[in-house]
C-alpha cells in the first residue's frame, strides 16, 4: 500500500502523507510543508509512522513540494554564483513562498482536514530549503508560524545582514534549527560560513529577546552537509515545532476543524471553520461560519450560499449539505458561508436591526410590539459593502468559487436585506432567497428601491432569480405582504424570475428548517 500519494496543483508536483489515524477519525491535523519534494520525510517514513502510532509525535499531515530550480526558487534575491561558469542565483524566493501560501496551502486546506492557523502550520527545509523556510516565516508570518531550518544556507550573500535588520523573530513563531559542526569546514568560498552563521543567527535572536521556548538550535558534532543528517533531525524538528503536550490538552476538546472563539463548544460540526472579521465599513465584529465542501471543486468552482443570521441558521445548513452531498447520489457540493454576530444567542436583535435595515425615523415605523424604542437602524449600505468588498474577496482567496453561482439567503429582516441587495446591487449575487421578508419596513420602502433599481437589472443583461417563502401560519399581514410583493414582481418577469411558496403548517420561525433542502437544491441548480 502506498504510504503517500502524488498530487499536482497548478503544475507543481506534491508528495502528500496523511497520518495513520486520518481515515479513522474526523479530527483535523497540523500540516508541515517540506521543501525538495519532501525527501526528508520520505527517507524516514517508517520511523515517523512508528513515532506517530506510538504517540511519541503529534500526528501531522506532510506535504512535500517539488522545485523546478532550487537555485532560483529557494533564494531570496539574485546573487553571483559561487563557481565560475555556473548560472547566477535567481532570487525568486518571494514568488515561490507566495505560491506555497496562496495556492498550495489553500488547496490542501480545502481538500483535507487541516488546522489552518499559523500555529498549526510549519514550513521546513534543508540547505537552501531551510533558508527559504526562514524567509517564509519573515514574509508570511500570518501563514507560517512554525519554521524548520535544517542546515540552512545562511552563508548566502546578504542573509545575515537581513537577519540583523529584522531584529526579533515574528511574534509567536517557533523555530527549530540544526547544523553540523563540520559543515563548510572544507570549503574555501562563502559556504565555509555555514556553521558559524547558523550559530550566530541563533545567538542574535536570543539576544533580541526570543525565548528559548520558541527557538532551539541542535548541533551535530560530526555532522556534515549531507541529507543523512538532515533526515535524522526531521523527527526532532516535528517534535519541537508541534509540542505534543499542547495537542494532548486540545484533544480533550472537540476539534473538528473549528477555529474556536472565547469558549470551546461542546459540539462542533466536522468540516466547518469559523472566522472572526472586523468590517472596515461598520467597524463591527462578525463571525463568519464556513461549511467546506467535501469533494473537489467542479469546473468553474463551487456554488456558494451566503446566509444571514448564521447564529441561528448555520448549523442546520452545514449538517444538511454535509449529509445531502454524499456520493454517489448526493447533490453537488456547495460552499456555505454563514454571516453571524459576536454572540452565542441565535437571534441578535440589536445587530440585525442595524445591519439589515435602512435608517427609519420613528414616524416611519409602527409601534414596536414590546412597546420599547426601536434599536439603532440604518447600517444596510455599510454591511452590504462589507460583504461585497471584504468578505467575498476573503472567501474567494481561500476557496475556488463559481462567481456565476452565488446566492444570498435572508429571513425576516434578513429577507428585507436580501431584497434590498437585489434591488440596489443586483450584480452582487445571481440568486436570491427571501424568507418571510419584512416588506413593511419604513412604510414599504422596498417598492421605492425597486423603482430606482429596475434599470440596474435591465442594464446587467442577466436575468436574476428570486425565491420568496412565507409560513402559512404567520401573522396575516406578513403573508399578505409576501403575496402582494410576489404579484408585483411577477409583472417584471423579463428581468427577474420570481417564484413564491407558502409553507403549510409553519410560522415565522418554524418555517426555516422546511426551507433547507429546497434552498440547497436551488443553489446548485
């Protein structure tokens, strides 16, 4: 049986190793990206398997990355060759590091159960591979929080000056270094500084205040610059970078690929992640809940459903798509992006009234049912700007998205927001789902927005799709509002395909579970 598999990601050959328990659990795992096709782990794979199974090492997904030209891709800037007649060093390391971070890591995080945060992500290499791993830590600290430098080529022209200019290592990084005391001993060129420069770099970082708990240097007294010494140190690097005791403590919690916030939940849905994002437009914090598709992206990318009120709706949607997209007869995979608030309450009224509504004076609103004043309103444009120009680009950087199959779902005030988006920025999504929409808001201002936005729909050249839902057991006024809106929009079928469904036996809140399956089929249509 093959212990690892070969992949190709955008013409880059990878060697992938999944740890022993991967197919027997729903756990998520830290990842180490290893230079030179992963030779350092393939050369000691039996030993690594033993350490993993025996519980002596944290189980890690290993990704070996090939290089088309080490002298070009593993060097941080151009430099003259050491030997006359050889080609110069190419200095394309930054491009390579960005590819690892933005393309390769993004692919691995989509396809496998990874712990994606930097404290769970290592980049490790030997020789030039060790040097470029160090630069990956400097250049992309938000991606790589664990750095393995095995016999790193710190003799390279200008590297020690760069280290001194940077000062302390990026915050929170753990770095493992190893070097042989005989490395460079028999060289007459810059490589003779191999051993002393590694020792000097370690000394400098310690002097800059880096804690010994974050930085280790292992010296082999008889070590030379050969793969055998680097492979020997590879398990030690994993042991240092991924501290077993820390992961043992975490394993007592549910860790199904969720990035926890302040409290660890008692239950977490496998294949989901949670982001915390602050909007540049509103200044407010949002919880972004993502259910990652189970299969590889189809041609053109995944369909996406953006769902409002994620505190209330995300769990149901995530479990439904996880179950219903199972092969061989399941619906196609789709990406679910839930937009929620920084609260453990399913309904966060104050945030909903601000983010989902146009500003309304008291005289433009009915008396509130509980007799209290209306909360702050009027953040709809800023919230929509956050979704369009901050959230959606972040999602598209992380996942392969089909922009022509993006849907927006909102309920109640979220239904108002969905219709407002359709009427004012129809190009934002291709499909819209409004359940029990608050058409009554601000003296039925949505009809005015339609009058202003109808031209935008015509100019877009695309016929949008809208599904309206309402529970038959809702307040009669809500049902009537939904019926009248449907009748009105049906008169504009040339630019908007609208369907309407009254769900028998369901009220304003109980209607939500009944919508899930039709909604997922609509997103994938």
